[in-house]
C-alpha cells in the first residue's frame, strides 16, 4: 500500500485531525465536505441550495487536487440534518453528476453536522491522473 495525502487551498482546511483526501493506488477516498467557504472558513448563507452547491464545489476542488473529477466518482455519501431537504439536494446532485452513469450513493439523516452545516458530502473516486 502506497497511500498519499491530498491537500488543496481551494477547499476548506480540515476542521479536525484528518486529510482532505487520501489516495491509495488508483482510488481517492475523500473526507466529507461541508459548505465552508474556503476563503472565509465560514458556512455559506442561503439555505440548503447554497450549502449543497458549496459542498459540491469543495468536493470538486479536492477531486481535482487528487487528479480526479466528478465523472470519476464511484460512490458518494450525503449526510443531511433534515431529510425533508432531500428532494432539493437530489436535484442539485443530478446536475453535478451530469448525464453519465451516476455514482452509487447513500443518503443518511443525521442529528447534527460540524459547524452547524445542513449537509456534508464524501466520495470515493478513481484517479485518472497523477496530481
């Protein structure tokens, strides 16, 4: 096993003792991304739409730093503090992954997320280039 850490300033700094992502072979394991604005370190305002878009932007930035992309995501996990928001998130999710085969996914309702976020998204992706 040859694991290496992925880090990018284009996504928020981890809020704990973990990596933004770790690559082993040709697979990237991405930590959950909450809707923090990387520039301010604060949760974006604007409700679930804005938070979902920011969480996906952060996920995309880590994927790119890992030499991967949204097209390479194999599995995604979505964590919501309110499952009644699922239809809104599902529409945003569909746009983010385009027309190709969608990743396998789980959506889980949780009591709370770091920093009061409404959503967190993690992923496993294949790595297409050496970042």
